[in-house]
C-alpha cells in the first residue's frame, strides 16, 4: 500500500493557546513579569491548590468531590504535574478509584478522566502498570452498571488510555478490548438484561476499541472475534447517527490497513484439515468474509456520495462524505490519507490510518490540554515521532513553560493565585513608597 504523490493533503489547525500564539512585545511582557520570589510563591500556591483538591476528595459531599476533580483536570491540562505526581500518585489514584466505585455518574466521569491524565503524565513504567492493574476491574464493573452514556464513554476512554500507556503485552490489550466490546455487544445469557446502547456510547466505545486495535498484531486476535467485529461494524455503517458511522469506518479502515481481513480469509480458507466437512465449513467461512468485504465496500461508496436524509447538519454531511471518500480510496487503491496539524510553530504529520486514529483519539481525550502535552510530554512525542523546537519565546530565563501557560489563562484557578500575589506585591510596593515619602517629609520638617 503506497502513497500517491498528488494526494489530497488535509491540514488541521488547533485553536492556538500555546507558547507560539500571539505574544506582546518584550517591553510589554517585562512590565508584567513578576520577581523570582513571586514566581516561587506562585509555584507553591499552585501545588497548594492541588493538595487542597486531593484533600477534598475525602469529603462526604459528592458535589465537593466533583469540584475537586474538575480542578485537578484543569491543573493537569494546563501543565505536566510531574512533581505533584511524585508525591501524591498513590493517593490520587486510589481516591479516584473510590469515586468510580461509589460516586455519581458525573463524579465517575471526572474521576475516570483524572486517571487517564495521570497515566499520560507518568508515562510507561511501573506506575502506569499499577494504574492499569488497579483500575481495570473497577472500570469494568462500573461500565456494566447503569446506562448513562457520558459515564460509559468516560470509563471506556479511560480504559483505552491506561491500557495504551500501561499495557506491556497483547493479552492485556485484548482483555481491555473485550471489555469494551461487551459494553455495546454483550453476550446474551439467562442473567443478562440487555439495554440498547446510545449513539454516544457506541461512538465512544468503537473509537476506544479502534484506538487499542492500532497497537495490536492482527494475527493475535481470534478468527471468531474478527468475524464478529467486522459483521457488527458493517451494521453500524447503516445507523442514522453520523458519529457512529464514522467511528465504524475508522475501525474498519484500521482492520483493512492491518491486512487483518485478508489474513483472516486466508486462515479460514486453509483450515480444512483434510476433512470434507471441515473443508465445506472453511469454504463457507471464506465466502462469508469475502461477501462482508464486498458489502462494506458498497456501504462506504454510498456514504461517500450520500445526498442527505441521515442526520441533519450540512457540515457533518460534508465531513462524512470526505471521510468515506478517503476510506473508499484506501480500500480500492491503497492510498492512506495524509494529515498535518499545527502545534505551535511545528507540524505534526500522519500518513497511516493507525496514526490518524491515535491522534484523533488523544486530541479528543486531552481537549484543551492537547497542545501542552504534545509540546512537553515525551511519551506522546515518542508515540508520534514529534520533536518540537525548543524556544523561550517570552524572553526570560526565569519563566518556565508552566509559568508561561499561567500568564495566558486569565480564567484559570492558577491565574487567580497569580493575581493575588501581584496585588500583594503592589501593596508592599505602595507601603514602601509611603514610608519613603514619610521619611522625606520628616527630614524636610526637621
């Protein structure tokens, strides 16, 4: 599978709130820079706010814990909290797990997000493995209780992230993928009460499943799982919700890119073991897979030229058409879409479906913290082969990257702390000036 030289190139631009966004002149910035002592006090204040938020996770009132979790998410998005995590890793993890076990749907969603951010912050290693081992059972149990879409989506997105960072073998990844699969496609049994999953839950689950699939060797998954997943994803292409159809299309694109359908077909075709009965079953299985492939190709072709009727917004319809045109081009000719995303003054580029699915998933999960993490999170830089240019654009050797971010977030908790410190410094300066004035007046009177 190759890349066409004249291929259409997509460029995605992030709303820039990073270090390379518009910066005022150095003289203006210098007038607003605070002293080294003020900087140290601000750093202490920032850590104190996080400590207070973690302490608040012990409170009985659910709304208090929810507010604390939201403030932790803001702090982890605005800066990489390595020093804080070194001190409070275990405490934060276990309090979040308690929230998942006992909290409201909102608290569960927030706690799940914090655990995912915690994994991305610590990166691969013993801590990430501990997060996965300690979290997988509570997350699995919570995803089976209740049917609130946002809660299920947050839990499974968290599971995808912590498996992506902390998983060391394909068995762990496949276990997480099975948990996701069961949430939207449960095995029926005497004690199973099926609840039809919402479009939001299906989209989140399929996206998380596809994200982990990008890390797998297709040979390791069982033929039965392939057949079930491909058949189910094909049915999702006919759903009314566009986000569901696109999520299914992404999953199928990864499957085809891995060559998994072809591998599965060859495996089924060659597995007759010399038996006539087994040979007939293999032939039927092979024909079934080939039929699925042809059906998927027709579905993708129809969605790439859809005139309307499913969904409503024109923008969403155009996005769907463009997406499935890329999928169709890939299925027919083997050309992967190329994308380029602006990260500050650098560009992050993708040239495979697997890279694009990983990028889209992590960009969605991190939200406003995506740019910050791509610029400073070495694990994510390794994942995408991205090396940002190191620049100190604010022109001061005393201001760290975290402090630069603080300067640009007027509504953040941390910036409020900065305002308090600056006001304190102004009052101290005013007092000094008044004292100097009083001394001068006294000298003149003398």
